[in-house]
């Protein structure tokens, strides 16, 4: 059962919006390899605002993700792509509907 989630808000530097979108789309491949990350979304929230939402069954999954390749890639590109450091919020999941759609 999904109990925990993370939401990262990302603000692109002016002119870097396309690069941020491509970077997040490429992150899907890495997310698919993370066995303890069953839910992962890359989001465009506005013209220069982006986000990543991912969810986990347990705190170990959260920790694996925060120490994994996506987080490392995100931090390695942060100065180049983002106008400020990514904001990462920890979330407790109170309910989930999953229809099995992909």
C-alpha cells in the first residue's frame, strides 16, 4: 500500500524551460528502474514551473529514491537548469485510487 510521497517543485531558469522538460522526460527511464518507486510523475505546472511527484510503500523506498540516480542527476543539473534549489516536500498519503491505467 502506498503510504508516502515526495513532491519536488522546480523553477527553470529563463530560456531553460525546454531543457528542464527534456530532462524530466528522460527521468522516466530511471524511474522505471527503481523497484521501490511504484508511482512517478514529471509535471509542467506553468511555463517555467515543473514538478516531480513520486510515491512509495515505505520509508525505505523514499530513502532509496532520495539516494538514487534521479536525485543525483537532479542535483548535478540544479545550478545549470534551475533558478533556485529544488523544493522537496515529504507527504503522507491518506488515500489512493488506482485503476491500473498506464
